[in-house]
């Protein structure tokens, strides 16, 4: 991944803004996309040469005051501002948690299984699915395997069909992964995943260069499931306090909606298939144990 992550992020944010966006007049022919470095420096109230050093990676430790000024100048939202803090190494200590084994506690697994009528799963910062309940397993049954949301979106053949608005899903997925680089830039799993996706997906490589940052909170998702058809589900994401970096994600359908009926049908189909597989396995075991007369 990038060695000058903060500079690359600042440059991408600057390129995404026009003078009109920040109330500045535009003079002369513009040879760069978005704002000039000097314009960002003026908006942030910092020396232009200092800002240039930040972008070039020759200055890597801006003060919190400078980070806040740049966040305001570049019109960063809360997620992007927090990401800039982390890239500058100025995030609060409790936001920079060490890597740990991605183990989901038995209590959390029990909680998910206690929600049989809604898909629920726990994921890591790198979007690995660490634990899923029965209905989440049914929801993602189109994927082989259902292991990582980024891989499933960009590399699994089922992705473009399953996500009805694939472009939006792809952009959100990349923005979630980009946020992870601020928390754990040297995470081997993150490096491996980004490398694989960049190598095998030109769409991922293009979106990765946008440096868009967004965390999961809540949103609506539109799926096309091979068994039950269209599904519109809203999700809520919750940080797992006992395991920083893990998130519990819960989907639900609007009560009484076609999606609610389809989700109920999906649960029934999945339960029936599991029962049939279990019965088939039991029958096979019995047959192997029978004596041959």
C-alpha cells in the first residue's frame, strides 16, 4: 500500500473540490483537478510551503489544530476527518487498538443466534465475516465462499447480480476498507487483501485511488437473491466494545413489506435445506453401519 498515505489522501480530497465549492473565485487556466495547493493553504490558514510538504510526505506530524483546519478547508465529513487524524498519528489512543485474533465471543454468537428472523453477522475492519447467524448465511448463500465482503463484491461472479446497485455497493466497500488503513496501515491481512483486489479487479483499483473514506453505520441495501428475488433491507452497524475493530451488523426489512415476506421465505427455505442435509448425512451414516448379509 501507499507509503505517503496522508499526502495521497490530502491530494485526493483537494482534487475533489472546485473553487465554487468553497466560495473562492477561479483565476486563469487551471492545470490541476480541483483546488490548488495554495488555495487549500489559504483556506486552512497555513503556510503554502508547509502544506506542500504535507502532501509530499516531507512533513508527517501536523498538530491537531492544523488537522482540524485542513479538515474544515477540505470539507471533510466526520469519517474522513477521523481518518486524517489517524493517518497523521494524532488519533486518540483508544482509537488505535492493536491487532488481535479475530475471535467472536460465545456471548455475541449466542446473541446473533437469538435473532432468527433477521440476518446478523460480525465482521472485522478488513470486512472478513467472522461469524454469521442462520439467516445471514442464507442471505449470502449465492457466494462461494461467503468469507469477505470486499472479495465477494469484486471477485465473486455472484457479486454484480446479487447487489442490485453494484456501483454503490462497490464504492461503499472500498470506502470502508480505506478507513481501515487509518487504524491499522501495517495489518498484513489488509495489505494482502488490497493487493489481491487491485491485481484482479480494475474497478477496485480505480476506486481505491479516490481515497474516499466511510465507516458503516446505517443504510439501505438492495439485493437480488437467487432464491427469493429482490430484497430491500436496512442495516445498523454496532461497534463491539470488547473487541475493537469488530462490528455487529444487523439487517431488517420493513414490517409487512414484500421484502419482509421474502426474508421469512428465505429463512424457511434455508431451514428446510439444512434439515434435509442433516437427514441425508444421518441416512448415510446408518447405511455405512449396516451389516451386509
